[in-house]
């Protein structure tokens, strides 16, 4: 069996009937074969994830690239196009290229977070500020769909050591989703409080909600419940995986409570700075 293992064959097993040194040796060989098999299947799993990732990235980039190309060709092929039509095509081209650049930005963010090097620049900050600026930056998006954003902040600052840009991205990805997956004229809530030595950010909507079977998967890269619908809304399925990475890198956690048709509540928990 040792010779077989040396050749890379880990399928053999010995039946152990003795308890002396030979028996122990047989047991050790069986264990070695077992763990070698586990390592190999883990390698296969990682390789598969990598391959899926490359396939997903290529597919996501291909769609807007094909769209831009089609739009450009239409303009080129039709020199007598009215100015109005040309404007329309150009606006579409601009939208698609913005989408492309946001996909690439998200991918770079993810890869930097995953490699874990120097992405986060921590400083002492006030989470109230982070929430306020996020709400301001998405005010137009909310207004366009006539959605009211109800903000509730504590009176005192919520201080923690963190990366301001990264944490702003967390709140804005979550608020962006709440707006995107809510109907027009809806209301969404964003709340911040301190609880058991943790800062809790809560983003609640009364939108489409999430089925239990999708609940854990939505944090995976590229996972979208309704691919067609999400893409129509300009989504790539990277927002929540970025959220999760950033929150974990801050020693925090994120969870979601949701019932289909009734809405969702996302909660982010972050360790706060002990200010006496
Ligand atoms: N508040 C929500 N209500 C209902 N479904 C949601 C909500 N937030 C996320 N989802 C579901 O989870 C999926 C993944 O969310 P995520 O933010 O990662 O991607 P996205 O919004 O589709 O695209 P991106 O954020 O990259 O622009 C969404 O496509 C959607 O199906
Ligand atoms: Mg999103």
C-alpha cells in the first residue's frame, strides 16, 4: 500500500485486525490515504470555483461589450440618422460603458479585499457620518423612484476604527439594493444604534423579499435571484459579496431577515471603539 501511495494511488485501504506495530502502521497508512483524498478533492473544488469565476466574469463583461458594439454599428451604418436618435444611441452607449467600468471596479475591489493587502485604511470614525453621507449620495436615486428614506441615528457619535470609504460602500450597496428591490413610492429605513458593545446598522425595505433557499447564496459573487430582472436594474451580483468581505475584514458580521413579498432587513454588526 505504501508503494501504491508513492505512485499517487490513494484508493487502497487495509483492513486492520492487529493491535501491534504492524496494526498501527496499517492504521496510519489508511489515515494518510484518507487525508490525501480530502486534500485532492479540496483542490478540485478550488479549481472549479476559479473556473466558474473566470466564466462568470467573461460572461458579465461580454454582455455590455456586445451592446456597445451593436449600438456603435447602428450609428455607423445609418449616416442619415436624426440627431435625436443619435443622442439616444449615445446615451445608451454611455450607460453601457458606465456599467462596464462599475463591473471592473467591483471586481478590483473584491480581488484586493480577497488578497487582503493594504486595502483597508483604518482610522477612528463616526458611523453616523457614514450613514448620513450614504443617504445623501443616494438621495437622487431614491427621489427618482419616489421612495422615502427614513433615517434614524443615535444622538451620540458611534465611534469605531475602520475604513471610511469601505464602510460607506457597505451602507451604499445595502441601501442601493433596498431601493432597487422596492416598488415605486415605497419607503425604506436605515437605522444605526449601539447594542451589546456593537454598532448595528439596519437597512429595511418592504420590497420583493428573498426566498429562504436564496438567503445564504445572495452573498456569493455573481449570485442574483432573478438574473434577468437584476441585470435590467443594472446589477452584477457583486454588491453583497463586497459588503460581506468588508464587514468581515472589520471583525463584524452581516445577516438578513426576509420574507418573500413582504421585504427584507439587512443588519451589519461592527465592533465599536470602547470610548469611556
Ligand atoms: N433588499 C433586497 N430585496 C430583495 N432582494 C435582494 C435585496 N438585496 C439583494 N437582493 C437579491 O440578492 C441578489 C444579490 O445582491 P447584490 O447586491 O450582490 O447584487 P445586485 O444588486 O444584483 O448587483 P450589484 O449590487 O452588483 O449591482 C440580488 O440580485 C437580488 O436578487
Ligand atoms: Mg446590489
